């Protein structure tokens, strides 16, 4: 069975945003991209996807390594789920 996770839940679960509401706001503003395309909150994340977060002065890119199976993960475990691309 394949496991799916919505982008808004993923960003919150792996501590890329502080709250799910923040993730949803960013998605609505079009500053969250998966594989170079702006997405909706309901978009599922898959292992290998490249997530880009666009800020005013910079961009952060992350490769999805695995999907968490719990609602939130400790920040110390973030490296298990995403790898920042430079």
C-alpha cells in the first residue's frame, strides 16, 4: 500500500512551517512549488519530489526523502524526511 500525504500536512509534519495554517497561506499565495509548479493544499507529496519555498529574498529547495507516518516529527529528525538542496 502506498502512503500519501498532502503538501500542507507534510510541511507542518516535517517542521518546514510552524503551523499548518502557515503552510496553507503560503500555498494559497503560490510560493510553494512541487517540482517547479505551484500547487494546491490537496496536492499529495511523493518521495523524490522537490519542494521549493519562495521567500521575499531567497528560495529554499528540499528533496523529499520519505513521508512521516505521524502527525509531527521532532525537528532533530527533519533530516530523515527532507534534504535541503543548495
